[in-house]
C-alpha cells in the first residue's frame, strides 16, 4: 500500500495488526489492548469462544492421554502371558523339529507321529492362547456378557 501500512488492516476503533511477529513477539499480545475490547461485546464473545474451544481441545487431549495410559496398563497385565507363550512356542518348534526328524527317518520309532502331533498342537495353542486370554480379560473388565 502507498501509505506504508503493509501487513495491517484498518479495523475501525481497534488497533489490530495482522503481522504475527508483532502480535506474539516475546509472548505478549501487543496488538490489542484490554481497553479496546472491554466495551466491545463481539470481541469479548470471540475471546470467550476461543477460550472455550481451547478448553474443549485440552479436555479431549487429556482423555486421549488417559486412554493411552489405560491401554499401556492393559499391555503390562498381558506381558507375562506373552512371555510364557513365547517360551512354549519355542519349545513347540523344537518338538516339531524332533518329530519331523523321527518321522522322516527310514525306520521311524513308534510314536514318532505322536511327537510331531504334540509339537504342532503346542504350536497352535501357544499362538492362539494369548489372543483368547486378552479378549476374555477385556470382556470381563467391560462387563461382557450376553444381553439376551
């Protein structure tokens, strides 16, 4: 503009600038004085509206943090189940390996197929058990039951 007001918009009685560097410089609102908005109902409503929006957003973020904390606590409760399942799964892999080794020899010993079957069943049980226990724990804590 020719009058040297680049970055500023005329706003009537209020002394408002659109240059964000001037508004937020040093963490102070230097563009608007309290006296300018004190008797301006629209400006006061806008400030209150922004405050309410910020408070709602803060409440929403606090709820998200609380939900994440609860989820982390649930994961901590399930940790022993996952550790036991992992150890038993490694054991089942060893049993499957032994069973396959016995079954594929020229003269397999009696019960070689049973050893393989036990290893496969152990592997299936250790893969499914953590998911089932976690689901049952969550269902029990949520008051899960049939509504019929």
